[in-house]
């Protein structure tokens, strides 16, 4: 069997740390955030995350987010594909965004047997773990089918949760029906949400953010043996450290921490804390 060079591309919702993207030669195609009459690429350059979140709460106009145009996707994917035998593209769920469709259109000019497009069904490092695990298996095996199979195993062995400091931004987004439909009753609730197969559901509803962090920590512990873990925040490093303390005895040595990017952060709001868990067993 010929060892194939397999490369990866994804979108900026993935929250993969820059050093990991560089290590595995992962192409991250930026989405866009629109406000103030301008459109900004979510590439860490046009939008500085901390500065953006500091402004977000006070903005009179609610920012919107958009998938990259298909032509932008095509150009980025051509660069990603350069020098590869096969390109695997893993995206934000089609249920929640037009990103999957933009990537699909961007891949139309590629040989069908040399590219694979996967709907992650996840958000943030839920996407990221699929990409990173796939890149690891690809480097070990050089086999496209084994790599794709490993990505689908990751999907079955992962969980993504987030504690929201406010429901207001999720309500404004209009992308989660239960949040939009319960405006009066839920605005004072601090929900803990669960992402699965492109659906966002409320896993717990509590009255204080401290209780929301406790509920999030309990959900992480319920996962059993953890192989990989990412703890992420929307401009709330203090709460992230609180969560780390709650989970100190179960944290993997290489736990990833970081700030959620503006494309997702716009919808879940400042203060949110997330956990993306990959359980042991995905390699088998």
C-alpha cells in the first residue's frame, strides 16, 4: 500500500491553537464577522479576540457572522491541497451554518477521489479534536480510509459543553430555537448547553454562573477516562482558571486552554466557558 500525504483544512470555528495548526500543516479558512458597516475575517489579525469581546457587550448593533464565500474557500483549499495526495476538510455543522456548503462548492473543481468533506456535527475544539486526531492518524498510516474512519470514531467518543453567562447573544443569533422561544423566562437563567450532531440543547439550567461552572465540571467528570481535553473561554480567563481548579485531578497533562474565536463567541456571548472532551477508546 502506498503511503499517501494527507492534508487537512477546516474553518475558523475550530479554535485549534496556532502552534497545533502549524505543527500539522492545517489550513484554517476564516469565517467573517460583520459590524459597523464592515466585514472582518476571523483570522486573528483583522479581529483581535480580546479587543472585540471588550466592545461586544456595548455595541448597539448586534454583529452578524457569515461563512466564507465559495470562491474564498476554493482559493484556500487549493493552497491546502498543494503537494498532497488527498485533502480532508472538516467543517462546522451544516445545521448551524452555511460553512459546509461554502466548502462543498469550493471543492467542486477538485478531483472527487482526492478530497473528503466531513460535517463535524460539533463546534469549537469539538471540530478541532477531529482535525488533530485525523492528522495524527494520517501521519502514522498514510491511509485515507483509516484516517476517515478515525475521524468518525472521534465523533462517537467526544462531548462538547458550554456554560453561558447570558442567553441574550444566543437568543439574538436565532440559530437555536429553544433560546429564541423562551425570552422572558430564560433570560435570567445560566444554561449549560450540549452540542451533538449539529444540535445545541440545554443540558442544565441554573440561576448563577458559579452553579453553571459546577454543572459543567460535573459533566466533564461524567465522561469517564479522558484522552484529550480543551477548556476555552469568551474573554473570561478567571472563570476558566476556576474550572481548571475544579477539574485539577482529571486534567490530561496536555490540556489545551484558549479563547473562543469571534465567529462562535458572537453567538454564545462574553463570559462563556466551554469544554471539549475526547474520551479514550477512539483509536480502537
